[in-house]
C-alpha cells in the first residue's frame, strides 16, 4: 500500500493550476492507486493530486465508504443557494472554518479506460467535489474565506506547529 505524504500550506504545488492528463499510461495508473490508497485512511473525504505533489488534474474521494477517483475533472455545475459550511483540509491540518459552498455539485471527467465519469450529489459529496476541483485550480479553501475569517485562519497557520 502506498499512502503518499500530504503537501502542506506554503508548498507551491498547491497554488499552481494542474495540467490535464494527456495520456493514460503506467504512471497515471500508479497515480490513481496512490490517490485511492491515500484517501482510504479514516477521516479523509478527498485527496487531489497536487496534495501529493503531482500537478495533474486528478482526485480521489471517500464519501460514506464510496471510494473512487476522477481524471481531468471539470466542475460543470454548482447549484443551490451557497451556504456556510464547516470545512477543513489535509493540507492545512488542524484548521476548521466556515466556507460558502453550493449544496449541489456535478463533476465530469474520465476513468483509466477513458470512459466518462459523472459524479453528482448533495451535502458532503457536493462539498468535496467543489473542494477537490478548487485544489486542481490552485486554490485552497482558505482562499474562499471572507477577509476577516481569512485573517484569523492565516494567523492560526502561522501559529501552528507544522508551518
């Protein structure tokens, strides 16, 4: 089993938009295995490739025991009135802040066979789809906080023992 280390806030890979996957080869298959094995640990809802140091558009998810992955995901729908919901991130350990997220989301991508994958849902799945596609666009959930919450969160980062 290959559980990859999670890159932390401050690592440039987390702020860099990810490149699309052009060809599915052994390297991409290994990336998917690593993403899935890394997200299987308890308390993890999703892991984006940049979080394990890979600047490609791919993420894994683990929502209510449903574990999977998507390559080249695109958030094609985020609907419903945005609401504040508590959120954390493996790349910003120990922090938890309310962020605005849509209650429904839909992502379209492909699997290792090149077949279309559609993930759509509400609640935690919707939140995870938005969170993970943000990672692929070089954004952390802290970037979505209002000015005051962001100021508090960045102070917490600076005071953390991991930063």
